[in-house]
C-alpha cells in the first residue's frame, strides 16, 4: 500500500496553489480580500478599511464593494474547485501557473441581494458551486459579518469556464 | 429639481469614499439620470493575462451610477441603499480605456426606486455591461 503523503507536504502544496491563484489578481489586493483554507473549503475575508464606505453618515459599506467582494469570492471559489482534482493529483504545473497561464472563469451575469447594511467591520464570504460543466458554471455566495446566521448579502452568478488544453 | 438640489446630490455622490477610491467622477446628473466615469487603473485588473478590469469594479461603478440616478430623481430623497443589483457582462472592457456608466431611474414608488444602467468603454456602440436594480427610497422631498 502507498504511504500517505506527509501532512506538511499536503498543506504546502494546497496553500501554494491557492496563493498562486489569488496573488495573480491585483484587484483582490486592492479590495483587501484574503482567503483562509480548511481542507478544500475556502472562506474569504474583506478586511474593513475606510475606502470601502459607501454611506459615511451611517456608516455602511458601499454596495459596490460588497458586490465586488462576493464576485471575487465566487470566481476564486470556482477556480479553486475546478482545479482541486489537479492539485490533489499533483498534475497541476505550479511553475507554469506562476508564469501567468492560469485563466480564470469569466462572469456572464451576477445578481446580488442586499439583506442588511454592511457594517464598518470585517466581512466574510463563502461560495458554493451549484453546477460546474465544461463551459458554464453556476455559483452561489453568502456573506456575513459578526454572525454566520445573519447574512448581510448573498449573490448568484453564471460563469464561463476557461478552455484549457489537455 | 432645482439647480441647488442637483448640486447637493452631486456633492453627496462626490463624497462617497469607495467611489472616490475607484477614481469615479460625476459627468452628468439630473432628473433621475446619472453618468459616472471610472478611469482605467492597473490596480483594478481582474484578469492577469488580458489586463482586463475586474467585474467587481464594474459592479461598483454600476451601483454608484444607479444610486446616483435615484438621488437625482425628483421624487426620491437624498440617500439610498441597494436592494438588489443584477449585472450582465457583454464583453471585456478594453484595457486602458475609461469605463462610463449611464443610469436611469425609470420608476419610483414611495418605497422603491427601479434603475437600469449601461456601461461602455470608448466603443460606445457595444456596451461592456448592463445592469438592473432596485434601490430604497429615502423620505421624499415633497
């Protein structure tokens, strides 16, 4: 029987793949979004900063910042899910990916529901890929702040999958 | 709407921190209509291969233009929040070009404002994205 891969090596491979996917997108850094990984589950965090405010009187997050956060979470979640098999099969060529050949899914449409005002503090989001085909994928995203059960926004979108050779 | 009401609405929109951070500028405002531009910036790139701006930044532009059209509507008050926003992406915006969103608040009830918007780059014949949304209505001016 094959020996199980050492846990440190497994984590290093997964975290490297995730950082390569995330770090290639300047806008993710612009928004202040980062990703935590537990196994194959990703949780996105948008760290609060004053530039995210849309209504200074309340204050509340800008609806556009919330929409962007959800869209970033959906795209990275979808890319991550679709690459997971290759990451685990160790067939993903990380070096090739680092040189910029990894194409991300493209948004076809995206619908955001605003459930309550975004508070001036960190926000979290998780994406669920409801359907992923060769060409199209459907993704749902939920975002919350202090309380996981009190969503402040959710979104659904359709995405065009990158066409990859081999 | 009086000119001073339009000026107040313009000041209100110009003061939105996230829109300022994205470099947005109010190009035109009045009677339930808003035109807002967002210059190209490499910080906003969503696709590292093509250098195309991230859809999220286009969403933020659409949301700002939609909200601006609402506060510029004679029957809505100063201040609004997005209830929902749907965006359709027709094509990637050309890297290097300013994106301009035109939003129209086409119906207002006592509680809800309905908006549609179109975003274009320099090629104004082929929209980059369209959006429809519903926004809250602050207490009317009347």
